[in-house]
């Protein structure tokens, strides 16, 4: 079985502040629950920023272990 070295990203958008990312995240998730495949999460971005990503990408990033760029994950309805 071939191991992936990069997460697969279906939805990814960066924001300068956590507040902006959370606002978009809440708008995207409005009316969804955390198990809905259309749900998004907020994660630390690739630079000094925040990103809104699809739930599968967030799960994939968390599974990277110590190499994961994620110190936290936020999912709300």
C-alpha cells in the first residue's frame, strides 16, 4: 500500500486572522452538523495565517502525527 505524503485538499481558503476564518467557517457550516461531509474546519494555515478546509482534509492533516502542521482543529455547527 502506497503511503500519501501530502494531504488531499478539496476545499482550502486562507485568511489573515482567526476571526475571519471562523466567520467564513460558521457561514459555510450553517445548518450542518459536524458529521456532514460538507462541513468545514478551521486549521492553522501554511504560513502565519488560518485556513478553512473541508472536514476530510482536516482529518487527514491530523493523521500526519508529529509532522502535522495542525496544533488545533475547530468544528462548529
